[in-house]
């Protein structure tokens, strides 16, 4: 579902990754940095919410499990191809279930050599490094390891996103080239409200993908503020709550305990679907549905009942399209009954089944829905929560990953991001705050019900979003 997030998202091969999650490798060929065409990627941000994003001054990989794997990878790039045995000794089973050793070698061929420039983020299991590739291009490496120290995620991507539009007309043109249906809102957040600066059809609802997790986070913030939930409260991974990627928790053994704080961080920064479903289970479906109303969503009924990611996958993959059509045709009460009687009792679809989902599947009828304005209001609500005592983990989770936007740190002090996708639909939503304290939201929803979006959709949108932030801040 985003991700992962949601080019980069928490990435997304439009043709083969439902909600941007089916493929667990995202290596962007560095040669593509010199072309106008985008490449397929997956967002895979760090797994913890509270990390520093200030570049470190070290030019050596850190002495952590993730650092050790980066050191190994940099050495191996000079003597490709890697043997199957080498690959299996350094990558975990979940990664290799999606990416074969041969495919990995092929993807890495363009990297050839990486020289480490700086460490952007360093955690025991996560590393984000700025590197110089053999051809002289600057790039970024995102690398995660599992609990055994094996690589569970790898992403190498160009540092540049492409030309940034310098006018509102340029922003609109760039976005309209991405998909036949585009919704855009550029707004100034003031007094908890969204004040439009520029827009394209901002009030029309569209598929959100994993951006729905903003509402789960909002409901969680309300619960913590009310004393109903604690950040250190333990949650248990169970077979019934496990979902499909992206994420890490679906690979953990049943019975694994994680804190609410950890689950929230993974849900946002990794777009971890299992974490999202665990939090929905903790809060209750009705609590998340209430957040749709409390944040000011214009048409919350479109999302009733509010689905878990597991339910979405069952509806889109199990007995497709018969079960989905039954759900779509039912009333709200009928849908709730169908979830209880059939959907929630169905087995979790396999990754192989998810791989068959290559084209849009009822994205205008079976999805999470909201408008660009709705997402801005959700951000305004989250920003208000984040200012309350004890709720700073909200902003920490949202600011871990900026999806490659890379706003000028001299002007912008924080950037929040959440995105989502499935074949034919893409959402990218940002809130950035200037050093003077003024916040702006830029939200883009792109949709094509007839075919997957082009591979260059994400870099084109990110470049347009960057231009929009610059224009909005000028006033």
C-alpha cells in the first residue's frame, strides 16, 4: 500500500506491484539518472520513528549490522556477478522470494562501484548513505537488515529527481502528463485550517492507497491523548493480523511483541501493512472511522466499513472478481456482514497471487478514498496533535522519509510524507514547515482506471511537488 509508502514508496512498479508493495527490491539503475524517463522503485524508509536526518561526517560505514552489509556490498560491486551462495548468505529469505540472485546481479550491474560520501541515517538495522557512483553520479543507498543481520531491503537511486517546474503553469503541465485524472492541492496551513494557494480539482475523491494510514495515525494520537493507549504498550504479532508487504512485521514469528510506538513508526516510515492492521485491531475499526469525521473528510461514507490491508488484499486477490463485486454491490451493513462471514475468514493471499495483480482493479470502487483537501485536513489534524505533550512521535514518524523531495534545509526545517499506490493509482502527500514556522501542504492524487501509470510518474510528481513548495513559500 505505499508505500510505501509508497520511484521512491515507502516505490512502485506500476505494472507489477499492487499498492506498491509486491516487489521487495528497488534498485534504480544509475544510468537512468541522465535520461528523462523514470524508473520503478519502492519506498523503503528507516524502521524507527525517532532518528536524526542530519548527515554524519563519517566516510566509513558504521559498526552496525546494516553498516557491515553496506561494507560488504560496496566490496562486491567491484567483482560482480555474485554467486548464488554469496547472495543467500547476505540477503534474507523474504527478499529472495521476490528477487532472484540473477535479477539482483542484473540490477546491480549499473552501480559497478560506490564511494561513500556521508551517512544520512544510521540505526542498527537501517542505513541511508550518500554515495558517488562509478560514473560520477551522486546517489543514495537505503539498506535494511533483519533480526539476523541479513539484508531485507536494498535501494540505490539517483540523488536528482529531474527538472523542477518554476511556474504554476509548469507544475500543472508536469502533473497532467502523468495521468488522465489529477487532483492537486497546494495550501498554507494556518490556525488548523488549509488555505488554498493553488489547486486542480482538489475536492474530488480519489484512491489513496497507503495514505489511508494518516487516519490510523490520527486515531492513534487521539487514543494516546485520551489515555486509552500508551506508546510503550505491547502489541503481539499474530497470524490473523499478518498482511502482505511492504513492512517487516509480517516476517516475524507469531507471538513477537512490539510496542505501539514501534508499530506506528513502521506503519508510516516503512508503510508496514501488518503494523497498520495491528493498530487498527488495537484501536477498533470504529475509532479509525471516527477520525475520518474528526479530521473533516468530506465524504467519509465512501470508506465505510474502513478496511484493513489484509481485507483489501483478500478482496482484490481472493476469488477475483466475484468476491470484490459482491462487496461493491452491498450496502454498508451488507459489507460489514460480508467481512465477518467471508473476507476475514479467508486465508491471506500469497505473494505469488499478489504478483498477478498487474492492472487496475476497480480502483474507483474498491479502495481507500479521499480528496487532496481531505489529506490536507488530515495533516492539519496531525500537526495539532503533534504539538500536544507526549505526542511528538507523530511528527517523528512522518518526518523520517521525505520520498526524495529534498527541500533546501536552509529554508525548510521539517518535511512530512505519506504516499500510496496500486496499479493505476498513486498518492503523494507532504507537509513541510519553513524555518520561520509556516507550514504548507502539497498533495497529488493521480489516477488511471484503465492502465498502470508510467514508470516515470513518481519522479515527475516529486519534481512538480518540489516546485510547488518553492512557489508557495514565495507568496
